[in-house]
C-alpha cells in the first residue's frame, strides 16, 4: 500500500523531531525541532501529502486535465489511467489510481455513489474545497483500526494535528467596498458600531455551523455503507462537531501548492493553485523571520522540500513563513495569521 498507516503518522527525518513547544511558547502546541546542528541551505527532508489529501482549487482544476492524485498536468500525448468505475477521473499512472482508490475513491466516486457528486457540487457552490478534503479524510478511516480507548476523535490517525472547530477560526468576510469609483459607498464596515459587528459575527458563525451540519448529515449518508467501527464519529449531533474540527484541521494545516498547466519555461509557465496536507511540514510553526523554507517544483506538484535558510543550532525550533512570497501588506499578513492560524499579532 502506498501510504501506511493511513499516511497521517509523522515519520520525521533523523535531523528533526516533532514535540510540544515548551515554556512561553506552549500555546503554540507542537512544533518541529532540530535534533542536530544544521548548515545553511541544507535539505532537511522532502515529503508527499497524506495519501489523498491534495487537490486543486475548484476553478483551477477546470483549467486543464490533471492527475486526480498527484495533480500533475496530463498532457495531450501522455498515457493516462481512468477510474475503473468510469466516473471520468484520470490519473498519470496505475500507482496514482490505486493510491486514490485506497485512500477514498472507491467510496467517494460519483458513479459508485451519486450522492458524492451532489456533495462536491454543494462544496463548489459554497466555494469551499475544505469540505472535499475533510470528506476524504473521513473516508480513509475505513483503512484504519482505531486506537484502543478514548473518545472517537482521539482515536483518529490525525489526533495530534491542530484542529480548532472551524467556525471558531472563521472570520466574517468584510467585502471591500473601498474602491475609487464609489468613494461614498453607504455601508462601510466601520460605520457599524461594535454591537452591530458582534451580532453580524454571531450570525455568520451560526450560518457556518448550520452549513457544516447539513454537509455532515449528507456525508454520514454517503459513508454509511463504507464502515462500521468509525460510524459513531459521524452519527447524530457529534457529526457536525467532527466535520467542523476536520475543516479546522484542513484550514490550519494545509499548505499552498501549484501545478504547471501550460507554458514551457520561465515566465511562460502558467500555474494552477491547490492545497495539500503534509505530515511533518504541517507541524512546523510560523515565523516571519523563519530559519527554514519550503521549496517545490510545479512539474512535480505534490512533493515539498524543506530546506534551511541559515545555519541552525541543535534543539532550535524549525519554522517557516506561512505567507512567504504572498503579495500581502503587513496589515493583511497580521489579519490572515490571526484569523486563519490563530497567531496573535506582534
Ligand atoms: Zn499521478
Ligand atoms: Zn471514479
């Protein structure tokens, strides 16, 4: 099997280990630490996503034909392998088809399970890819035997990953009405007093919860036949809690990835955007002055390479800049870090 056990287990390279951040940093949860001193520009490790936990954004997926598992562009002349149930999903190789099938696709195939097609359509209408990745994670549980005791969530293979319920981390979108053409626009957010804002926030959070619980109900029906041991995770009122925490997990642990869609080299290359969850890389905390960075190659979209930016002492925490290279202002950076990752502004 391609990724065992389930791929969520964090198998670190011998240069680093995942452990709890101590002292004043303990609120950060786990982090990745150097187990020996490292030199500048050292390749610490490379890794592939947790099996099945990589996808392109809905809009970008439509911009070309990609392997549904490793997201590589399927060129006109390349040989492809199709889903045996003929749903139209194509893969670059038998290995990718088998890996996707093992992780989730034999239950989450729109031909085998038409309700899955409807679920994806709803996720697309919500503009929310997290619903798909969370569903794949839940589907993959049929490959796992739960740990011996504890409540169901603590027995999942992703227990140990940060997973705040996502309605707690979601911020109500504030639409930017601040463009020059209508300078006197009537409803600027700052015109609302704090009580209005708080009440809009509550309304937004409850709308997110309602949507999550509807999706959870649908997902429970989709996965009903696939397994028994884990079914209580998606039963009754617990279901929206489980899906909500998984959505939170995807939100705080996923990394941006890119796949090449066209062009051959240099500035001509067109890119499709996506996201993936990596077992070890996703344990790394953010630091604006990070000592490591993540490199990737759009012609090999799912693999990531973690390298040092400078020399690192043994025992030092290894961090990356979550927003490296992103075209945000300082203010936007603070906002995203605080609201997506729960990192207080400094
Ligand atoms: Zn592939
Ligand atoms: Zn299929």
